[in-house]
C-alpha cells in the first residue's frame, strides 16, 4: 500500500510539474496606459494626416497582445504579453470555437473566473460569452498597423462590414470590450472602449486614411 | 445555494461560490475518480462532463454550474462509455493510470460527437489530456477500437 501511495504521489507531482512547465508566467497587471482623446487630434490641420494619427492612436489597442492573441495568423491562438502559442495546444475549429472535443468552452466560460489555490502568477482564466478566435481572414498577427488598417476597410477581410458597422463593432462589441476587462493578472488594453470607439469614429469621419504599410 | 445534478442525483452546495467543482466532487462528494493534476486546466486529469460536454473541473467555480448536469467517471454510461471501457481494457491502455479518468471522459465525449473520428480528430480532441506515461499511442488505438465496436 505504501508503495502504491508513493507511486501515486510521484505521478501526481510529475503531472503538476509537467503542467507547470507548460504554463508561461502570467502577465502582472501594470499601468493600463491611456489613449489620447479623439478631439485632441483637431490640432492637426491636414485631414489625411489627422486620420492617420487617429488610427495610429487606436493602434495602441489594435496591436496590443490582448487583441492580436485572438487574431492569429495560424490555426492556433496566442497567449500572454509574450504572445506565445496557447497552452494547452488548441486550434481554430469551426467558427473559431475550437476542435470537436476540445472547444474553447472546455476551459473558458462566459466570464473571467478566478483560479484558487494556485501560485500568485496565475490569477484567473479569461472568459466571455462570445469567446472565440477571429476568422483567419481577419488575422493581425505579424502584420504592420498599415496592413491591419487596409484589412479593416476591406469587406472581404472585415466580415463584410460597412465602416459604420466597423465603428459599432469597435465601440460596442462585447468581446472587443473584454480587452479592457481581461481579468485579474492580465494587462488591459489602453484607455477605455468608449475612447477607442471615438478614435475609430473620428478616423472614419476623416476618410479612414491608413499609415504606410 | 448552488443546485446541480451529479451523476443523476441532485446535489446542493452552500459554500464559497469560487470553490472549484473538482474540490466539491472529490472532497465533499468523495468521488475521487476525478483527479487533481495541475489545477490550472493544463493537464486534463480533472475532466468531467458538464451538460454533456467535456469540462475542466479544476477551473470551474461551483457557482457557474447552478442548474447544470455533471457526470464524472463514476457515473459515465451509455454505448460510448461501454465501448471505451471495453477497448481500454482490451489494449491495457493505462500505465500508472493517474490521468486515465480524464482521458476516458474526453474520449467518451469525442465519440458522442464524432462516432468515427480520424487520427487528426482524435489528436485534436485529446490534445489537452496529458499522460506522463506517454500512453498516447494506446489511447488513440483504443478510441479507434471503441469506434469500430460501435459500428457493428
């Protein structure tokens, strides 16, 4: 019996240590940063230059790992501020919800959930009712802000959205909004969703000009 | 007060709402077939079925499952479960066995959704269930055997 218990304990420890190796250190919440108000860009007289500047400010959100991690260029989501491949290894699947038998909701729920009884480096599991990957045509990983900008304006690569629908999506979509409420232990994207939505609206209103690719 | 069904029986829990489902299953309900491996959804040893779908119980707060149906390795039943049990015994799949209840819960859920999975589909569904003894080759073969046995 003692031997059985010993072996069970060793195996349990192996599993725990093995899993620990797979876990990257959770990013610790830092200064969330801020966004310049859209109206502050009025000081730029040239409309096109103002439009580009507005999008570059919005790019602080768009290119933040919280957003890009779920806009991967491969079939696998990314994780953390280091943007490492998701562990455990999960893949896009139908509608970006994961593969059969290993869908996102095997672990992610409708809300950020606390992790209890663990090291302080992992505070919570992220979650949202709409938790899923962006379609592959909306991949942002590895792209410049200029390339993402052109992508956002292309109906074939933006979910066939009009620019008005794009503004609405950025300003009010609940999963987009998760970026500002990513759960304990995760750095939120800069500013607020309201400020971000106003930047996108002002960018569209000024002609939706893009930075150089 | 959280009310849920555990292996067909109604249960209630009136403690800290953040308590992981795994702790309730093991420590309060004394159903120790479901294992604690990593505690952070990285190994799959704690897999149960929540409303028919595989779910990592170690990171599932009990408050989240109010009104839900939970099935553990002790309560799993049906043709897929029987086929998996037979196939697992036939190939002598486990080595140490610690991860196997999680493996079996994931395998049964897969077969309920995909009765004849390919190698890639098996790999995709089982990728979150670690086995330190590396019995993966027997797990995959046993799932194929279980699927084949259900065809006849």
